[in-house]
């Protein structure tokens, strides 16, 4: 699986959009970008995934660059409950295993 | 949506005893489940892949005789930490893939809430 690089931490203000970057410059054509998050002392939670088109669901939006070497997860209106570690993971669609890196610790402040 | 339940959510045991953690898929059948371990302030580490009706596949460096995995049905996988010692104290998390969740090819995994093991 392609390696991903994320900033170790970031702060954002409650009510504002949070933009979380992820670099995956060695991504292959058949690899998807997945985002999960882990709130303290809980199991990870799936957020969104995409291949090459931008995606949006009720939780977030995923913007993937045209060359697919990087992506941005957007939380449109961050709340205090969005404070968590966010993981960007790249893997093939037929690979069931998930390997977690260090992720980005996002702290939403009032 | 898909739900994965873990039990117990926390357990304290004496050194040398064995502890069993259950992972259940509540509203879907899971032929494959995964077990992770997470130490404080660290990321999740995949321990093994649990396959229904067959032996588990362990990641490199994980002792299969210490961490026994049984996947006897399509909705239940168990992890038994045998002869637990203080260094086995950790947060254990299971996950399962719900084929009905997400678009075709999504391979979204649903995680349990985790089981915190403390070995005295």
C-alpha cells in the first residue's frame, strides 16, 4: 500500500471548516483514499473514501487532486465532538486490511 | 448501519491468567474480522486477521500461541490473551467488513468500541 504523510496535529475553531491534508505521492491507479477517525478511547470510525473524484457525505467532503498525489478532508462546520485523531489511509479495493499511520490529532476549540 | 460489539469493554486480571475478548457483528455476517492492539499515545497495530472456519493469519511479530483467535461463526470472533502479563496491558479493538456498507469496492471496515485490558 502507498504511504501517506499527514501533519501530526492541528487546531481549528468551533463552527469553522477544518481542512486536513494528506500526501500520498506514491499512490497507484487502483488504490483508494480512505479517511477514518478515532475519538479518544473509542474504536475508529469510517468517514469517507474516494478514488479520483471528489466525494461528499453527511460527515465530510474529500477533495483529491487531479494527479491523486494528495487529498484534503474537509469538515465543513467543526464541532467540539470532532476532536479526534484523523487517519488517511491508501489501499486497494480488494485489500481488506487497514494499516494505520500516526494520523493527525485535530483539536477543535470553542 | 453496521454495528460491531465488543465485550468486555474493560477487564482487569492478575498476571498469569487468561482473558477472552469477544467481537460480534450484530446485523451482518462477517467472514473476516481483524484484531488490533493500541498502546497509549500510539496508533493501532494490526495483530491478526480472523477467518471464519479457518485459522487466523497473524502479523509478523505477533505470538499466535499467546493471542489465540477463534472465529467459530459468521458473527463472532474471540481473542484470548493467554498467561497475560503486565506488558500485555493494552486497548484491543476488533473490526469487520460489512459487504453491504458503502459503494461497490468500498471495503469499509466497522470497528468495535474496544476492550481495555489491564494486567496487574
